[in-house]
């Protein structure tokens, strides 16, 4: 049953039409716990999206729902007067990580799947913003985007290119990410690259099987694969600079079969490349693939390349960062500038390369497990901070 908000839980932040009201925190915490317990991985977020749609219809019905890629959708709240369109984004997907928090009454019900990046909290924050928009913004239009497939790097891009996204066309785009290692409720941001350009790709060699007693009668990828892995370290060293870090990390390798008498014909190695700038990643990949081609020629192999995931760098505009800093001040939250971009990737970069906007961090606590750790759990204590800064950003965009 939908709880009734008491009058003493309501607070006007404007006059007449379009005022924003406080949120029902108890209901939101219940929502977050449900989402945590029913975690779904990328490209399978059907029940998560359905639950979020139902929650919005019951507690803060939008003017319309725009269906987007996969399980993704946008809830649109039209203001009473003309103004800008501001889009806030959260992510629907969890990770293929088994939860070890056995003491949580709301621990994941599914083995091998858990909300270990805090997307359950991000969704709940947007649900809280929706509650504040229930009586509609004073001006403009607010779009709450519930995006699928962030962890694969495909969701934002496919939402942007979906035909229905033309109905949104935002003037400003904003997103947050909870960040363990920072004080609870702290806002962390920087102009320029906030989250790195990331490329995850495979290099596959194909030769000819032979008896391991006569390897010269075949063409094995073993030496080429080993030398390629070592070469990645040299390439990283060439491009890794104090003002523009670079990483090239071998993350997976497979070759041959488990049989003593078979010299293998196939082998593949996967690499993750990341840097502050996209051109650095492109240059590293060009060197690695050129070297792989030379090894293939030398050893009589065929070589193929496959990009499995790719995250555009999330780049914050000057205007967006000024708005984020001002919103933090107005919400009574501490703002911290960081000197260097985070090494992780975030597909929100697909939005910031198309529209004015930015991403910022929301401190989750200094003594909390890191993101993507099996024991991570988003802290309910920072929900109100996330709702508050998004609310201020909406008003600044008017």
C-alpha cells in the first residue's frame, strides 16, 4: 500500500505551481532494498525496469514514458512554463559478481549476480527526484533516464541513437556515481575528462595443429601470443605520462587444448586499454595491432581483431561543472575538485560528447569496500544527498 505523506514531511521550495516537495525516505529505502535483492545483469534488466515503471506510476506519475533501447525508458515531467530540458540518468544493470554479504536481509536472490556498483542506489535517487517532481517543475522539462547496459558500454550509445530519443533532445545532461573512499555526501568533480576512455578488445591468432613432437609441421600461436603480451607492457610504458596516464592490461588468454600431444592452432588474448584521452587509446591499439600483424606474418598465422566493449571518455563541460559546484553549495554539500580523471570507464560519455553536461561523484564513505567488490553495498545514508543536488541542478537549469 502506498504510504500517505504527512503534512509535516512536505516543504515548499517555491511559490504556487511547480513547487518541489520532500521525499518519502522510508519508501525509497524499501525500493533500494528490493532492487538490490532482485539484481539483473546487463541486457537482462526486464524486471528491474518493470518495477521502476510501476513505482513511478504509483508515487510520481510522469506525463509520459519514452521507451528506449532494451529495457531502457525515460520518464518525462513537463513544467508549467517554458524552459530548458534537463536529463538525469541512472543505470538499471547489476554485475556478474556473487554477493558475499550474508548478513543483509535484502541480499541478492540470484547466485552470481549483485549490485556491486551501486546502481540500485542511483535508481533510487532518481525515484526520489521523481517524488519531488510529482507536482511538476515550475519551468522547462525534466527527463529521468533509466538506462540499461552501462556495464557493457553499449547502453548509453544505443539509447542516444534510438529513434525515440528525438523526443527528448536535452539541453543539459547530468549523472552521478557513488564513490567509496570519499566522505559520505561529498561531491567530487572536475572539468574535462572525469571518467576514462576504455577499450576492451581481443586479438586472435589462427595457425595449424600438429603433433607436439613435431611442432615444425604446424603453425602454433604460442610464441606470438606470449610476445604480444610482453609487448603490451612496453607500449604502456611509452604512453604512460604523469599528465596523461595510460594502461594496457592483458585480462584473458586461451590457447590450445589440454592434451600433451597437440601443438595448438588457435590462441587469443584480451586486453583492456584505458587513458584520459581517446587519442592515446587509439595510438596504443594501433601499435599493438601492428605488432600482432608482424608476428602473424613471421609465424605463418592469421590474425583477427575484435572490439568487445568500448566506453567513450566522460567529459565535463565548464558550464556543467560550475552548475554542479553551485548546486552542491545550495544543497549544503561539500564540494571537492579532483586533479586527475578516474581510471574506470562510464558510458555516460556518449551523452556528454553529444550534449552539454557532466558527471560527478557522490561520496559513499571512506571506510567502505570498493566498487565491484563482492561485499559492496550502497549506503542508504547518501540517498538524500543525491536527491538534493539533482534537485538543485534542475532549478539551476530553469
